[in-house]
């Protein structure tokens, strides 16, 4: 026996012969059973072979297997059964990825939440605040694109935080992100009921909540492909609606509406472009972050993408530009049509408080407000769909890293994380609180839980990217080996991470000294509740597990890493881009 054989334990798993083909009902029942991969392997058995218990590997501590050589009969390192996606199916293509990110971010934050931003900060603050957050988001999605192309693994950014920042911070970020989306589903159902009340005030909210929750559950039970196709349809409707609104807003502004009123930029000097001074400006950032949240879903979907190296770079960069265009242009036009002191912004609720709907109603166009309300309802369904997807995948990934109960790891033969899905749907039943007279108070606190969560997530993505680059260099690799590189490298991540910190500081300022109120605990925690939750989970895990600090030379940069093309292939691809004209090179670089 050689020295290498004596230090590298080998585990052999014999394949299982599949049984006879069953009927439709039998196959439906079997679809809920543990998956059988290539040659009859289940991911659980494969993973047991890859990470034997005596190998000294602790994924929760960011460690990698040391000296373990695994031989699984019939399964090579390139087989999908050997892939580090926890049994999830790689069924998403490029169009799914782009529409998932687009559909997850264009929703109630833009259509309804922006009304509060207009009222508190004015159109000038909204334009500047959303633009700055959009610029910051470009660096975030680039950092995420590099990490996800290199490690297209289940759990994405929460696992990156565990591996490259600190296991306790990864634990806090994972549960922070899961909480952000798990409370989003019942709040979106509540928003949907408010939208439906625009047409129907007689039907009990319980009926609509049951129908909508059942629809979200059905779509997610169709597997990731069904979820992806639903997001394609949702997003196409929203994109067409926003493009239509932009054209309509230009016509209204020029005096082409039934009221024949020319608006121009009148609202920018009467009542004005800014409201509540610097405090009003700071208050816009949280609304902007909430409105842009969901763009990072493209990284979470990497574990279920057929060809991450080809589709993720395009999706991360192009989705940013599209979302920013839709947001900035549409909000600029809304700011020309709706003054920040419009009574409907102050006193409306649900879709009636949407500045988009207010702009159409003020122009005396009768049919379009109902049509746009239907678009808002579709947006609510889309966000609820994304919330279910994001929470279920995050919980399953946390369980795989021993940061959540083990039963949440279960993924059936259709690639559905069943128990995680069921937990999300159970939490969705909080939407029935609408039947209570105190529902608004409860939902305000639910929104507070996820209010700042996405800012911590984005900052963690940037800092995880910085730490990954340090580990990549410390372990003898060069940036040239990476299949996709963030547009502005680690400097872009430093900017994105620190800008998120600045937003958190600005939000803290508004939380302590709220607009129009004296400092009080209730207002503070409604604005800043996510921060103490993250702090408590971080400290609890730190005291419980006592993980050590991660040094770049010992970070795990191998587990789940995609199979890179050869350096010669990457150089040839980059030489082809470099041979393009100047504008072509910049388009490839940024888009």
C-alpha cells in the first residue's frame, strides 16, 4: 500500500438497481420520496461518501475535507449526482434567471412603497436616493456574480458568509435572509387583499388569502422549472406595464390626457423637490433598498441553473441595468405628475396609495387605474412566489451546514425541499391576521423584521467577495483563473459594502429621530428591528459553537467549485472580447 493510499480513506458505494416502471399514481407518490440520481444513487449516500465522518470535515466552520479521496462506483466528479446542490434540479436557463431577478425586485416596493418615499422625502430625494442605491447594487450583483459562477452552490450568499467571513456571521445572515422572506409572504398576501378591495369589498379576506396562498403553493410544488416559468410570465406582464406607464406618463405630462393639463416639472418647485430636509432624504434609502430587494435572488438560483458560468454573468449585469432603468425613469416621471403633498399619498391605503395609480387617476383616465391595480396584484403574487422560493432554499442550505434542523435538508425526487416549503406555507397563514382588528399593528412589526435585512445581506456579499479574493490569492491562485470577474474587483466590493453601512447609519439616524415625532422606542424598533435580531443570532451562535477566526490560507475554496475551463480557453474568450471596438468592449464589461 502506498503512502497516499494509507492517508486517503476510500469509500465505495454500490449502485441500486431501479425497480419496474410504475403507473401515473405510483410515480406521483414516488416523486415525494428521496431522489435517485444517476446509477441509482441518492444524494445522501453520495454526500456520505464525499464527506465521511472520520474525515474531520466541519462545513459549519468553513473547513474543507483534508486528505480524503473518494471513489464512488459509477459516479465521476463531473456527474450531477455528485454536484453540491443538495439534490436540487439544475433546470433553470438564462431567461429564467433574468426574469427571476427582475420579477423578485419589481413589486410592491416600487408600486406602493415608493408613495411613502415621495411623501417623506419629495421627488428629488427619491430620484437621488434610488439612483445611489442602484449604483451600489451594481457592485453587489457583480460581486455575487463572481462568487456564484465560482461556487454555484445551494444557499449562495449565506454560505459564502460562513466560508469567507465567519461561521457565526454566516449563521446570522442565513437566518436573517430566511426571516426577511418568510415574513414577506403573509405581508404580500395582506397587500393583495388591499388591492382586491379596490374592486370587491364584500368578500371575506379569508377567501382571497386562501386562494392566493394555494396558488403560490401549487406553483412551487411544480418544482423549480414551474417556479421559473411562472416568474417569466409575471415579469413580462410587469415589464410591459412599466413600459406602457412610461409612455403614458410622458403623454400625460405633455398635456395629452383627458384633463389636457401640462405638468412639465411644476411639482419640483411647487410644492418642491425635497421635503423634510436631510432627514427626509435619509428616509428614502430604506424604501429604495426594500424596492430593490430580490435582485440578489439570481445568486440563490445558481444551484438550480443548468450552466451557471454562461448564464449568471449576463443575468447579474443585465438585470441590474434593466431594473435601474425601470425604477429611475418611472419614478422620475411619477415625480413630475404627483406632488409629495397629494392627499392620496397621505391618506390612501393599499393600491389607492400607489403614486402610479394616483398619477393615472389625477389625469382623469377612467379604465387604466383598474388595469394597473391588476398589475400590482400580479406583482404581489410574484413577490410571494419569490419569497417562498428564497426561504425554502435558504432553510435547506442552512440545514446542510448544520445551522438549521436536519429534517429541512430533505429534497424529494422532483428537486423540491418539501419540509422547507411547508414551513413557508404555514407562515403564510399569518395572512389570516387580516381578519383581526389589530392586523395593521401585527403587519407593521412583521415588516420591521425584514426592513433592514437586505442591507445586511448586500454588505455581506461584498465583504465575502473581498475575503474570497484574499483566500484565492493566499492559496496560490490568480484572478485570471476565475471564469467571471466582478467589473470593479475588490474596490467595487469595498464601495458597495461601505455604502450599505452608510445607509444603515442614515436609517439609524431617522429611527432615533423620526420625522414629525419625538424619539421613542416604538418608532425605533419599527425601523431598526432587524439589527438587534442579527446581533442576537450572531452572539448566540458564537457562544454556542465557539468557531475560530478564518484565515485566508485555510478557507474552503474547493467544495462546490464549478469545473472551470482551461486557462487557455479563458484567455481565448477574453482575447475575443478585447478585439472588439471600444464600445463593444465596454458593453461586454458592463452588460
